[in-house]
């Protein structure tokens, strides 16, 4: 499976311009033979607390990206903001090449340090889905600091997608934690971050694909573009060669 990670400069709170830019990246990934393209957290608005502008009570963004996915015959993963009661949800949706929803995940851990918890309700459950025969889960940005949710799906998945808006001042945390989650759970980790000066913060990107052994297969820093990788699902073979997960014990 050929995956593409879209590391791009999100125009602050400008959904239409970002979707237009994303459409070009989706077309480029499709023309390059990618099966799927992933975008960062809150892909078309940036990591904003201005939910009056970013929040949706319908499926506007999903419908827009669904049409683009169908036109280009490629699967697309993207983040958006959905109203839920009196707060919003930080959502990541994956559509297949026919524009149908494969998975949808709500960020479980709002980033209270930035005030995200004041505007966003945390999700209540992990998700496991399948794309082209590869079982996967999605977590979002700050979730990366909570290894217990990764462990909860470890035996069921071979790939974990981590879209983010992770500032460069904590880039070493991002890179270290992504590798740790790959090593301890023996899975492929796909980290997709934005890049540029966005909403008053600088993001260095550092998008990457990490193997179950913790090796950085491909990465991109301080530039925008598509990062591609031909992912071979050899997870079970790796786990048989170094069977760590069979020794897991339930916590009393």
C-alpha cells in the first residue's frame, strides 16, 4: 500500500482556501500512485478554538472531501470540527476512494494547556477499522502522550495514524513519542503534522513513517510537500520474530 502524508501550511481558519490547496495535493498523490493520503489534525482550519467559525453542524467538509476523493480515486484521511451538544468534537475521518466513510475517531484527550477542553468534548472510545486488509487505529495529537490507549488496540492493529498540529518547540517530544509508540506496540506509526507559521505558532512538521522496530523509514522537516512510503504489512512476521506482545498481562 502506498501512503502519502500531506505536510502543508494551513491557512488560519480559512476552510475554503485550505480545501482548495488540499485538492491539489490529493490529485498529486493520486497521480503518483498513492492509495491513500493523510492530512494533519483540523486539516482545513488549523488548531483553532474559534469553534463559531470552524465548527460544523452538518457534514459539509466530509461531503466536500468525499467528492474530491471520488474524482481522484484515492482514499483520504482528514481532520475537522463537529458540533456536539454545547461543545465541539475534534474529529478525524477516513474516506475510501469511493468517498464512503471507513472510520471516524473523536480525539479522546483535549489539550487543556491550550484551553481545548473549554471548547471540545473528549471522545469516549478507541476505534479499530480496516483499510486494504491492514487493521488500523487513529489517535490525534495530544493523545500521543497517553500510551494506555495505544496499548488498548495494540494486539488488534498493524498501523496507527497520528495526525497533529504539534508546535516545533516540542518537536523532540513528538519524534520521541512516535518512536516509543511504534516500538512498544510493534506497529507502523504514521505521524502527520502541519508546517509553517499558523495561528501565531511555528510548526516544523516532522511528519514520518516509523516501522514496528522504531526505525524512521521516511520523514520531512521544515518544508511542505507530500511524503510517500510503500508500506508492506509485515507486522505479524516482525512480532513472531520478537514476540513481546504475547507477554502482556492485564493490569489488576
